């Protein structure tokens, strides 16, 4: 489920000044020919889709995106918000010129993808409610240490798992 109300204009100040954001949006409007709100909505929804693709197997991310922006109290997850802003900024720059994305924006984008990938692998906790099965067989989820891992197919080889079996001839 997508929510274009998840990010507010002021949320972009996490990564960029409002003056620079206005310049980027103006350039995006000029190069794409769409209205400001449509441009912002497209970049934010694309960012949400990217986040969802990483986190949906592990977290109830749709519950997070269903939250509407409210100034007090702001209950949105700060890591998800930061990733959504940084991915949105990257998408805005892609609208303007894919070859001229500022290094700072590109590094923030890559860092967010690394964080999302680490969360998917169970190496980083985003602090969101866990997804129980998300349409998959819940028996394939295993807890290894404090991490949840999805095992697509169990490996069964008696020769390798039998402690009495010797690897030497």
C-alpha cells in the first residue's frame, strides 16, 4: 500500500535544505513536464516501493507506510523516514539528469540500500513489527541467534551432518 502523505516537505531537511529542494523540484518540473506534487509523489512512491521490496519479507512495512504525518507525536520510524527521504531525493535527481547526481545524494542512496539489505538479512534491526509469514510458509523462517532468516530449502545430506562420518578417506 502506498502513502504519498508519509513524507512532509519539512522532512526533506533531514538531508537537504529547503532552498536546495526547491531548486531540485523546479529543475525536475522543467525536465519532466509534470506538476510539483506529482513529481514529489512519484519520487516518494518509488522510494517506498524500494523500501518495501527489501523490508516486506521481514517487517510489517505497510503498517509503517499507512501512518499519516502528524507533527505531535511523530510515530514514524526514523530509519524508514530517513531512507524514504534519501531514496526520494535520488529519484528526484534521476528525473533531472541521471548522469549528474551529486555524490552526496548517491552515497546516501547507496547507504540506505546497504541498510535495507542488512535489515533484510537480519543484521540490522529497524525496530518495526516483524512480518510473520508474508505469504510464505512460516516453517521456512528460522531464528539463528537473534536474527530471523528465511530458508528457501533445507539442505539434508547425512554425510555432511553426521558427526561420526569422516571427511578423510
